[in-house]
């Protein structure tokens, strides 16, 4: 069995990006309810791509936000998959 320990800096990046993504989803949900300016979807996808996809997924599930839009979800899962593939490749080669 292959076991790899995630470096602390990478874990911190994922934690920070996840918190930022969750906050962005919460802010966007609040803005949607209040009719204010929304967070661009591209920003939400970028946060997922850089490692915030766990927080984004939590935001989708817990806040029930951006969870019923198929086009958004497809790109979200592609971003999460790309992030996981990049992390896996980095760990494999590193």
C-alpha cells in the first residue's frame, strides 16, 4: 500500500483555499437573496481549482447554493478533478 504524507504547506493551502471558497459561496448566496452584485462563477471555479474544492463542496451542500445548476456543477467537478490530478502528479513525482 502506498502512503504519502501531505506536506504541511500544502495542507495549509487546501485549508485556506477551502475556507475562502466556503466564504465566497456564503457571500454569493447572501448577495443572491438580497439582490446585490454576485460573485463571478469564474472566481468560484478558480477557488475550487487551486485547492478549495472541499470548501466549495461544503458550501454547495450546507448552504444549498449552486447545487442545482448542471453547467456549473460540471465545471466544478472538472476543476476538482484537475486539482486532484495535479496534486497526485506532484506527489507521485515529488
